């Protein structure tokens, strides 16, 4: 059976490479992109099991990208997890309103990260919608 493929959009090279390595070592397939435009182009022909979305990106930010992903019928059902340094209440509401299904705080916890991804994959709502 093919392992779940995680799509990752993160403009910071060090963060992206770290997450890519951790996912790879944990046995996941990874499709990593430094920009939302490249990620959206890849989604034209591919459907990942989960999308990890940086919010602070040059050009369209992760919230705008998530809105587009959720508006496309082919990708509307793919869970999107925001990866963001903001974890304040208002930011969480903005992330939820954009259609994200969950979020991870930066910096990521290197030890916990693979298990967190596994948890998101096994929980369709990724926790955010039922967390209030
Ligand atoms: Mn960023």
C-alpha cells in the first residue's frame, strides 16, 4: 500500500527541509513547495492525504490558498493543517474561517511531529472544529 502523501507549502527553506526530512523518515510520501503557486499547480494532477500550509507566504498567503483549495471540488475534501507561529484566539478564528481543518504551532516539536501528522490523518476534522 502506498504511504499517505503529505503536501507541504513553506517558504522558509530550513523549516521546509526539516519537515520534509521528518515526514520522509516517518515513512510518509512528501510533496514540498516553497510557494503556493507551485503547490496549486501540483494539485492539478495530484491529491494528497493532508496539506500542511504555512500561513505567512510571499504573494498569496496560506489562508487565501486554503480558500482556493477548499473551493475546488477535487481538493475540497483534503484536510488542511495551518502551520503558524500565531496561536492567538483571533488568529485561530481566521484560520478556521479560511477553511483550515487544524493547526500546528511553529516552531514544530520535532519529537511529536510524526505522531501529530498521524493523528491528523486519522481524524477527519483535525481537532480544530470541535476544539471550542
Ligand atoms: Mn512563511
